[in-house]
C-alpha cells in the first residue's frame, strides 16, 4: 500500500523491532479483536476503542449512526488506528529495565461510511465471525440504524518486542 498521507511515525529507532513483512502485519490485523481509532476534531484529539474486522484490504467497524465519533468523521475522515496482541511484561533485575512484550500495528487511513447494503452485511458478518461461528440474519430495521465504517488503509507500520522477533 503506497501511502498518500504523510506518516507521522519516522524511522524506527530500534530497527530490529520493526515488522516489515506485510504478511505478518496482516496476521496481526487479523488476530486482534479490538482496535483503537484516533480522530481529530480541530485541535482536539479523540480516541475510541472499537470491535472490528479486517478483510485483507480495509478495516471495518460498526457504530450507532450518530454520536461524537461519527460527527468528527463527517468533518475529518483522517484516522490513525492501532491494534496490539501478545501482551505481557518482560521483567528485569532493575525496574527501569522492565519492558512491554507485544506485536503492534499502527496505521493511517481514511474513513468511509458504507452505504451499499451488501458491503454492509459482509462487513457485519466479518465482525460477528470474530466472536462466534453462528450465522445471523440482520433485520432491515437493525441494518437501517447501524452505521458501518470502512477504513481505507494508506500506511501501516508494525513493531514487536519480546515475541521472538525483537
């Protein structure tokens, strides 16, 4: 994915911790269930956790059709997202040398409100499949009052520590 946005994250200070393999980044995006999205309203940051799904190209989450994050996304579609797995603590003899174990992906993208009913259902099916093997039908009234947001990814970076790679 070639970025159309300037990535605020410069070169990784500890290059050995950077995950450069796109397949590994995709695996992390596919493994986590919770994503944090950072939005900006003027000069005010807004951070919110959401359940999501990744289809190999874009990220999807659902929301009520109104509320703070929706209003912010209407004004500014730029989003920073973060997912992290394999959490833990790496202890050391010195407390100042304790570190966090993790595999993390941070990226930038643009939000799009999904209007196409088939894409909306597909995205909801992907999200639901993260939590259960059961298949569900979505009543039209529920679909109409559920907003699905797609994040078109512009750039991603991966980082790991204490998980075998860094």
